C-alpha cells in the first residue's frame, strides 16, 4: 500500500477586500463591499467578514447588499490589482512545491508530498507558508491539510479566517461526518435540496448509505458523493492530478448595463470591449478558441445563448468581435432594450490550426503584432490603457468575482 499523500488547500481570506486594504488601509476592520456603487445594477464581487455578518455575500445584487448593510463602504473593483496579487500568491506557493494548481484567482492546491526535508512536517510547513504569504503579499490565507484534496478544501474553509487545520490520515470521515452536506465541494443548492428530500442533511448521513442506492438516485454523481463522504477525491475537479489539466475550458466576460439599452452603437461597442477582454485572457493562457458564444439578456430576463464554430481557432480580438457581432445581429430583436451582453470563447486549443490564406495579405499577422504590443502596454499601464476604437464608447469596469463553490448541478 502506497504512503498517504499530503495536500494543502490554500484559500486567500476575503481576497479582493484584502487587496483593496493594501491600497487603502483605512478600510481595515470595516464593512466593505467590492463591486460598485449601491445604486448600480451590478452584483457584489466580494465582501469583508464584517459585511458578511449582515448576510452580504458574493454574487448578491449591490442594491440588496445596501439594504442588508447600509453602513458598508462600497468600492469599485480593480481586476488589474487582483490579477497582480494572484501572481504574487502563485509566486509564493511555487517556493513550497513544484506541483501547484490555481483553482481560481484566490485559491490553490499544492501537493506537498516529499517536501518534509525542506520544510518539516505538514503543520510546520503550513505555518511557514502562512508566514511567508503574509510577508510577501501582505495578505492572510487559510490552509487546509489532508491526504485528499477535497478534505483539504473543506478544512481550509473550516480554518477561516487566517487559520491552519490538519486532518490526520484516517480521520477524514469522522471530520466530515458532522458537517452540513452542502460543505462537500460540488454540492449546490439543487443537489442539497434533493439530498434533503431523502433524509440526507449531514455528510455522516451520506456516508451511511449504500452506494447502490446513491447510484440509483443520482447516477455517477451519487457514486462520487459516496466517495467524498468517505473523504476521497472523487468526481469533477478531483479526477485529474494537480497540474495535469490547468488550462481553462472556456473564457468569458459579460456586462450588465446600468440602464437597459437598445442603442446599436452602445451594444456593438460593448461587444467589442467584451471580445477584447476575452482575447486578452486567451493570449495570457497561450490558447486559441474555435467556438464563440453570445449571451443576450432582455429587460424581462429572457436570456438566449447562441454559438458559432470557426474554421480555425483564434485569439484575435477582431475575429472574436466579428463572430460575436454576427451572432448578435442574427438574434437580437432590433430596438428591444438589452439588459446584459456576454461573449464566451470555448473549444480551446494551444494551436491556431489556421491554413495560410494568401488573400489575407498578412492582415492576421499584423493584428497579432499589434495586439501583442497592446498587451505589453496593458501589462505596464493597466487594462484600460489601450482598446479597439469600436469599444471606446463602452468604458465599463471589468467585473471579477472571487471563487464561488463549484457546483455539480
């Protein structure tokens, strides 16, 4: 039998708020909501622990957050800052293990197996990482330690804020048993409701059930749930080894208008800006997209999504915009006010797969060079430093959200 592995799950505490506090120390210890002004239509990107006490949480409408906590300080988000500090976090983690996987902008898994000679036993290594993270980034984190990544993730959540929790090998099931079933990564509201219907409220209730019963009720997901209840890495995110598949499956950005609009110039400008943001992320990851998807929501919340696959993969803003605009005009009820627009790139590949086009006249190469130069300017001066002319009228703030629990349903 092989020796148990040692995994860390590192979760940055109130990441966006903490980064804002670095730039404005007067925010410390106060109820802070990141995401925009309380009279705007957007949603909360992050909330300080002081604001969370009033029920404010990520993805909640800003207006609802204001009703719950009117004394909160509402600040605009700064995605450039969060990406910068996420890179700093990654740099610190890389000093402790060669096997690091960023699960989101503010959380990561580390395989710490075999690092004892360098950092000592797991608990000592975690405290060293804790101290180094604070020293290098000025941010606090919580660390869960376990022989399974899923248990480590649950442990880091239990350790918040600014704590370390080690679940010893063999004690995974007893640790999980008294917790609410929603604490299992991947259990969303729908699955939780379905589990409650059959009398499963605690993880321990789940662990007592026969796998055949769970498979009959929930299919393959039921078998994964049974494994998770025992403290095993099973299903979804945990099917691959750390670092084995770290590229995103899709990249998307969307924008909710402060006021619904049917003005074509505003709508096209917004699509151009969204395509630009998606293209930028594709180039950061060294990926090309073969499929472009449009998301269109009307003022009555009717939402449609339409996708089109290209004959080649691309990471060029201009091509992404052309596809998104064609999808928009093919599906928009002309003149009807729009509430939200989104652009998504999927079917991602590390290669372009484009046949040489002699009629192109080098246009694609010129765009690649121009966008590469634009990216370098953005790296130096911020995301808003350079933009397509078409997107200049749509200078909305980029919205970023801290990680929400992954949902199966």
